[in-house]
C-alpha cells in the first residue's frame, strides 16, 4: 500500500495537486477490535466518537481491507452505513457479492467459482478421483464444502473424508486440540486419498499448520500428501509462528489470485528502513522480529542483543519470513489503491460533488505490470487464478513456481492450463504423478462395477463380456465393435475383420481348382479319343452323339466349379448356381436318354416290334432338350423373383467377414437340386431294370453304378452343406460337383476307353456279334 501511494503521489498526471495519505489499523482477527478500528476511521484523528468528525483536511475516501472474510464482513456492516467504499483484498466469501446487503464493498479478487472449477479441472487432469477435504471451522468453510462437493460428484470425483481444521489451542483447550488432531491424523493416515484440499484463511488454518509441524517433528513417518491450498491462505502473515516447519507442504499446489511482477517494487523494498517508517506502523516490530535486533528509541529491545542498523538486507530473509515480490494479497492491495486513485481522478475531473461509488464501479485502467483491471457487475475483479507449486528446501526456505492458471476470460479450451513437467512432487512419490484413487483404475478391456454401499469411486473391475471392448481406463461399460470389426485378444480395441472366402491362393481352393482342371483335361482326352475312334463299333454301339453331349456337359460341369472359387461378385453369384443347375440337368438328361435308348434299342431288335420307330436321334434329343428346359424354367423363375446376390456375413465367425453369395431363395435352390435328384433317380431306376439286357447294347450296368455314385454324393451333400459356413460350404458344393461328375465320367466312359486303348481286339464287329448272340441265348 505504501509503495502504491508513493507512486501515485509522484505521478504528475494522476491526481495532480492532490496528495493521498493513509492510516493503518490492526484488526487482530478480533470482531471487537475490527469494529473499534472502523469507528476510529470514521472519527476525528486520535479519537473514536461515532458520527463526529471535525477534520477538514484528512477526508476519508475509501478503506482497504480486510484480509479475512469475517473481518471484511464486520468492516462492511459499519462502513456501509456511511457509504464509504471498501476495497477487500482477501475475502472470497460469497456473501460480499450481495450488492443489496453490501452495496459499498468492492473486491480486488475474483469470486470463488473459477477457483472451484480450477480445483475440479486439476483433479480431472491428474485423474484424482478420491480426495480429502479440510475446511475452516466457520461459515466460509461450510459454504465452500457445500459448493465444492456437488461439483466433484458431477465430475465423478469422490470425497474420502471431510474434516474441520483445528484451532490453535489456548492453555485450557490443549486436550481438545489433541483429540481433534488425533481424529484428523487417523483420517489422513488411513485413507487411500493422496490429495487433500485445504480451504481457509490465514487465521483459521494456523491449527492445521501447527498439527503438521508437530507431526513432522515427532512422527517416525511424517504425513506426506499432496496438499491443494486455496487462495485465502497466506503463509507469511504470522512471522512469529513461522518457525513452524513448512516441509510437509513440499510439492503442494496452491491457487493464488493472478499476480505479475510490478516494476520498482524490489527497489522500494531495499530502501525500507525501520528508522524511516513513513507511516508504516508495522515496520519497526517486523524489523525487530525478523532480524532479532533492538530498534533504537523504542521499546523493541533485546537484552544483550545488537542494535538494528537499518542496513539489514530483506533479501537475505527466508521465504517463510519475507518474499521480495508481491504476494497475491499484496498485488490486490496495490491494485486496490490504484483503483481508488483512478476513481478519485475521474471524480475530480468531472467537477461534480457526486459520491465516489459511480466512478469506482466504472473504473478501468492498466496497471504498471500490464494487467487490465476493472470491476464486474458484482463489484469483483476480473483477475483469474495462478496455480503455484511449493518447493520447500531443507532450511525451510521455499519458492512458489507458477505451473498453471485458471481464467474464465481466456479463449474456449484455454481456461485451464497446467505444466505437468514443471511440478516438483513430494519426495514420497519419487517424482511420479501421485495416484489418488479409492481403487486401482480398470484397465482397457475391463469395466467398472459398483460396490454396494460404497461411493461410486470405489468399484470392482470386471472383464468385458465376449464380443465387446473398452478402450479407455475406468470405462463404465463395454461397447460392441462395428459390424466390420471384432475385439482383439485383450478386448481393448477393435480390429478389422478378415474377408473370408474360398480363393485360389489358399491350399483348399488351389487343390479343388487343380482337380477341376485335371478332370476337365481327362474329359477332353476322353472326348478326343471318342472323336478319333468314332467309327469303331464300341463308340457307335453306345450312341456316339449322346456320348459327345454327355462328355461336353461333363467338361462344363468341371469348369463351372471354378466359378465358385474367388471373391463372389454380382455376376458370379448370378451365374454359378444357374450354370450348375442347367449343365448338370443336361448331363443327367443325357444319361437318362442313354438309358432309355438302350432299353428301346433292345426292344426294337425283337421281330415285329413296334418300338423300332422310336429308336433314333430325335428321341434322345427330345429327352435332353425337354428335361433341360424344365430346369431352365426353374432358373428363370428364380432369377425373376429372388436372384442370388453377394452378401457379407459378419456374425457367423468371430474375426471374419464371410463373403458369400446369398441364394436369394433357398426354395428355388433346393428345387434345382430336387429336380436333378428326380432325373438321377429315374435314370437309376431305368438303368437298374435294364441291367440284364444283352451286353452288346447295354450300358445300363455302368449307368446304374454311375447313378448310384451320383445319388450318394448329392444325398450326403445336403446335411454337410447345411452344417458348414463360409468357404467350407462352397468347398462342399465344389467337391460334390467334382465327385458326381467324376463318377459319371469314370463309370460310363473309362471301361470303353480301356477297350479302345488297351484291348482293341475286343473293339471289332465280330466280337460284338458273338457277344450279342450269346447274350440273346442266355436271356
């Protein structure tokens, strides 16, 4: 205050031709003394007569004070009656924001809401969810707890305990103090909370400071916690008690009203002298106490001690006694004095006889440190909060390092900042960020389950159910992965599913494709052999045109299986079942035509038989075309009503997306299979009945066996097909196509190839005639 007033009086532009003076009174944190001092300020100098002031020169313009909330409120009840502006520099009590009750109070500090928000943000940043609360045993402490607790709860932060700070005991209250501190020590030492928030002003928290001092000096394991202190607490106010150690506060964090270094203040401090007090009633006692010397011409003496020279260096004092820079309270006092000066300047410039209040409400100025200052509608400062880290050295000196800030005026997203790397923690934590939780965090892959009867912050960790994941710490639930992804082994992230289909690159697809090509090549060889030996008796006797048709259809059967391999597309899905159905119908129709031709050929050999006119190419062609057209009709209806299409099955197999063809209509698919089965059964029945016809014309035995193989394959196909999924379902169908086609090829044509290649002596007309005669006689 003295520094600010001197600077103002030396400023030729601010309040020219006007000199500011001041009077200082001590409140001693006493209500009686506060009221007495307030009335003294309103009275003639050196007297206390209410409503009587005959001083013409010393006109009271404003009052700066006080440090504590109770002191400020007590002052306001007196000063408000006389409409004297009161600039409070240390009271955060929300009651003072009530302009109806306290219209004359202004505060050079913000309200407590940003500080409370900053506390919550600080805990969220470090993931502290289990904290203790110690508040002063007064209305302010109770109000703070009532305000902060709901904010913590809304942000999933739980309070482990709430305690009131003990008072410094009088001789008669020592036992009570011991009982209070014993309970407090029990709460602090038994809790898992490593972070404790402390709220209160300098006077109300002296008991807590004493408790920690005694604990540090006497306990085998002193309390080592992260103390988070609010801006109301000033450690350097009680110099006589600063022999109490500050080591328990090493690594603590505190909020303080935003400050900046004011130019010239350090030089001013170095010029202070107890013998030139300049109205400072505290300077001599302060000098006497901190330098342990006798002040000449005063009662402040030390027996057999040295005299104060006035040249002692304030910079040599430890931080617990004195700091060479402005504290947050000092900065608020400095700004408060300047706010009054600027308001007075505006008042005198207006040449009106109005009160000071309208000008004080609208005051706006930049101080010498560069901060812009003004009062809001509640008469509160626009300043934010600095977050300080306390570093206490072995000799109990300390420094406060700014590591963050909380300012609601900052741009969105920048209201709260913290430099985690700059923080020095209590030595107990080995310079790692303390963990303050009721239970250990649930790792990704787990989720929290509530413990009955305990706070939400105390929970158990349960693994995520199968098929779900949690990708964050302390997840409240596990989530399903998107359909195209699945959980990894640890269930902490989703990974893309692998596209799964029968491809040429994998062994199964390669083997099936190889067999399809091999049988296709074999079919081509048989067809070539039949064409080359088309005029031989055995080829002609077995209806070579039907054999050509059957061989070509078998070749297409083998080749159509290749359409089933590879990633299904719209065209392949449309083609593969249709091609399979139609081509197989041609094949089985050709076998049926062969069988009927064999029977009719035998009947036609009998004398006078009327069947002779039915034997010929037209009958075989009619059978093949008519039977195939029925299958074509079924396929056309299928395509017209519910055509097959590519589909992704994301649920049947974990970790895979089954790329497959959706048949569109299962009924149509089984109609195709059923019709093929019908043709095969008819062929089998006719061939079985004709198996004893003469060998010359008879293919019935081979057809019977081939149809038996064909039917066996497709009967076993249905249950196997229905019990598989994905590429194995496709593989079953390909295998059935290859096996049934190979059965027809081998059973019908291999015996003939054997005769053509290895026994050409049997492939003569004479042999056929001889067999025909012997067969007729046997029959």
